[in-house]
């Protein structure tokens, strides 16, 4: 009887967990007869088992719920909100009784009659609840076993036994790998190899079967979410549309247990802090019903869970104010923080943005514990904040223990592993079908006319490349985005069945590793994450099929917006492109007109000094071809070796690769050409052009220092200089007066001009008066620009 009772308690608790979401979904769609039947069968099964097991309280509660559901199925009663609340209350009570029986504790029965009365005759005068608050979308059908129908036969095993089996099969795989290595070192024996292949097949089948015993569908993790969202929505007066995706993804059952608490806290925060009330959402122009979406997917050797809402997001300004008020942050440090650093304050312990403490949140105990729990299991948490529009929190957690086929590679004198499923092709850099070129500071690998972005593993991991003996291996790797890229390594040494375990949080935080593994030699080795490598190297998400581009070039030009561009040759020999609209003129200039001063290059044109971009050390010819570039008042001279022709290029380069003055690579007539970035060209010269067009009035015109030192300095900075105050012509609104004389400054202020007060001493004689030391160049320029009070 004890075994039967324990079996009944376990099955009841599991079924209750799954049915909570089904009741909420049924409330959203009362016409769903399948879910209504599943709920009815649960209470019917509980009632039938209780009589045999002598559990009268279970029997009385389940019998009352069964009667009400039977009337609803027969159309005699409607599933109004009060009835649904009463059914959920009975389910909660049965769950409490099951826990008490399992623990051997007594549970008072004072509420049983109240629950049964609420079921039998709901109070018609009770205030109506909010309209349907949860639209739950699930991708899996209603579980037919929830009501006790016959299904696949199961037995219950202690988790420790499953762990022991997993450890045993892991050791078996390591032993098989070691045996494989020793067999490779011996002479070939066909009979021995055949027997080893049969053994390997048996080990693989056993590994797969035992691995599945630890795996559990993510829907188990999502089971309690719909009920929690429904209840919190009612309590807070909010309407919430809950959508669940990815319930069929499997993860280690131990990981499921560890992720439940962090996920629950994040969902509660989204409802309490994020999603606004219907009235506020209506005032903001949003739908009255807020959207809360939970997505789960497998990415390599990790499970990715996204919790996304369309609420208010995180107010980082309020976070900073709370941190300063709590003494966790100084105002000076806050002023220097980036937006990402401000957002990271949400993980400070004891910090909350809630206006008041409620039953849901406001005590400052939450996100710090969430991050600690996630990192403890080798996971990573990331926040994507859009103030006023919503928030997305991403959890990346590993599979606790699994075995995958992998490749052992060597780079920087160390060994790494990479999942075999991520590798599309392997070849050597001496292969005739492979071409490697450096374009725009980035490597491009062309394999049979198909171009791939290329990275060397040593560069991404910050290691030195050892002296290479023989050719390097080039692997075409498929990242998590589906776009393949080329990965250069010293060599690919072997392929093995790898036992994967989570690495430490410090290692996982790098973003390029998916865990650690134990190969047949027993030495720990890091498992590479292909998607993390691509992200760390900032590779573009683009597939370039050069052969296809050549065949349908005419069609491509009709669907891609093209602009005219000048194709030219640099003084250093590269052929590049620059959009034509920026070029004011092309002319030949005497090499003697170019010069440098203070680290800046210039050229004398039309009696003016014009900045020079990308200047060489010396010119080989007496005459230099130059591009005159203009953007409004800004002008740049760009010397080149030769102007070739005018061509058509896409508005956005085919390969976007921001490197210095380059914005990417465009294909023109089958030739990859680097594209100059006009933004970088003018931004690099911005300090030279700062202040152009400003008129500086020097009130102390008779002073020798003003005429001989200050005036040339302002001329060099690009300002227009006027000695003395204008007596006949009115001052312009943007005029700036510089003076050390108080009377002259007062006269200038009366004219409506902004005044920069100069002083001769490094420090003011008394209290700070806003004046500027006349030899403090940075402070002087900042005062003229208006960036200094």
C-alpha cells in the first residue's frame, strides 16, 4: 500500500503541474473540449483512486470538481471566471494535500468546505474579474495521460541511479576512444577492426538511450507559467497575452530544476515592472493587452530561453538615481558610465526601481540572485533594453552532460574541440580551389567561386601563431545564424565522441566557448562555439556567391539600388571606390604645394590651406592627381595615383567591413574593390574644422599679446578674427568676444555678444569667476565652442 500511495502522490503532483496551464488555456477558449475533457479525467481518476487508498478529503474535493465540470461538458453551466477560480482553488488544495501526505504531515481541513461551496454555488454578486487575460499559445497537444488514460508504460527511478548510469557510459566512451587510438597505432587486423566497430555501435546506442533518460522537454519548465501569469494579471489589474514557443526542446532534467526559479522571477518582474496597466497602455498608444513571450531553442550545445515583453523597459536613469541614493555609486562615476554599464546596475544586490514594496517585488532581492544562479550552472544572462517599447532577457544555459561527435583541432600550440555538425568542409590552404585575399583589412576565402569571411582562431582568441610546419587547415564552419565562414587553424588532428561538461562561468563569459570536454587522453579541453566565434570576430551575416552574381548581374542591378562611383588607384597601388556625389572636382596639383605642420597635412589651394586626407610621406611625381571632396563647408583634398573611370556600385557594399577609412567591399565587373567611408574621412578631420565660421572679436586690439599670439592661434583653429569691437556694423548673434578688460567685456555684453573672460594668472585671484587662463589652449577652445560654462 505504501508503494501504491507513493505512486499516486507522484502522478498527482506531475499531472497537476501540467494541468495548471491547461486550465488557463481553457479559460481563454471555453470551446476547447479537449482541454475540458483532460481536466475532467484528472478529477475522475483522483476520485477513483482515493476510495481504494482511503483518502476521503481527496475524494470529496475531486468529486465536487468532477460534478461541476460534468455540468459544463453537458452545457448546463458556463465556465465563468468564478467557476474557473474555484476549479483552480480545488487543484491547489489537492496539491497541498499531496505534499502533506508525502511528508507525513497533517493539513487542516478548514478550507475544504469553502472551496466546495464556491464550486457548487459561485457568488453571483462577486465582482467580475477582468476579461480574458491570458491567451496561451502552445505548440503541443493536450496530454491525454493527464486524465489517467492508458499511455506508454513507465517506471520511476531515483535520479542518483540515472547519474550513475550516465557516468558509467561516459567512462565507457572514453575507454573506447583510448582503445581506438591504440588500435590505430598497431598493424591493421580486419577481424579485430570488425569486432571493434560492433562494440562502438553498441556503445553509441547505449549512450543515446541513457542520455535520453536524463532529458526532459522544456514544456515541463513552462508548465507553471500560464497559471502564474493569470493570477498576477488579475491581482495587478493587467491584461496579458502569454505566448509559449519551443516546448518540445529537450534539456537535462537537472537543468530544468535549476532554471525554474530564475525564469519564474524574470516573468514576475516582466508583469510587475514591465507591462503597464490597460489605462496607461491606452494613453501611450499601445494595445490594452500586453504581450509576454517565452521562446526556447537549442543553439549548439546550449539552450537559449528568451523572455520578451512589450512593456516599459528598464529606466536606467532611475537605476542610477537609486544606486546613488543607496550609496552604491558616486555622481562622478555615474556621469562617466555608458548605457550598458547603467543597465548592468539592475544586477546590484539590494537595488530596486519599484516605487513601493509589494507582495510581488520592491525589496531589491531578485536579479542579482537570478544572475548568480544562472552563472553557477555555467550559463549567461543578457539584457536587451528598449525603453518605452519593451525588454528582452536571454538566458543561455548548457546541457549538463551530453556526448557529441567532435573534431580535435590545434591552434596557437593548444588543442580545442568543435562540434562535427558545425563543420561543413575541411581543406588545406595549398588547395587549388581555395584563394585567400586581404580586402579592407579583413580576410576573404574564395572556395570554388564562393566567398566566405575568414578568421584565424589564434587572432580571435588572442594567441600567437607558432611557426607552421606544413599547410594550415581551413575549415568552413556553419555559425548559429546559418551563414558559413572560414576558420583557419594549425591542423585538424582527430575526430572523437566527446563528453561535454559545463565550463566555469568566467570561461563561458568570453562568449566563444560552449563548454569543456574530456578526450581519450584525459586532458580537459575547451569546446568552441561557432556562433560565438563569428560574433566575437564581428563577421557579416552575408553569403556571397560570386559565380551566381556573375550569371545574374543584370537582374541584380535591377533589384539593388545603384549609385555612381569613381574608381581610382591609390598612391600605394590599391584600386578603390568613392561615391561620386562627394567629389567636387578632380585636378592635378604641384607636389610642392603640400606640407605638414603639427602632425597635420595640408595643401595650398586658391590662397587657402585645405586639409589633406591619407597623405603619403613623399610624392614620386612633381604633379599629383587629387580628389577635392566637399560636404557643405567642409573640404578635403585626397591625393591619388590615377583616376580610372566612373562605375555603378550598390548603395550598401556587398561586404560590410568597417576598417578605418573603409566601409566595405563592392563587386564591380567581377573585381572586389574597397569602398572609402566618407563619414570616417570627414570625422577624422573634424577637430581641424571645429569652429569654422565663428567670428571672434578681440576687444583688446591694442594689446601686443592679443595681436601677436591670440589672433594667430584663432586663425589656425579656423576662426574668423576681428581686432576690436565693431562700432558701425551690428554684432552677429554668434559673435564671441574675448577680452581681459572688464569695461570692454561689459560693453560687449551690452551688445548681446557672448564673452570669454581672459586672465593672465593660472588661477583666479579670488573665488572662481568663470574666466579662462589665456595660455590654457584646451579651456580656451572649449569656451569658444560653448562646451565650457
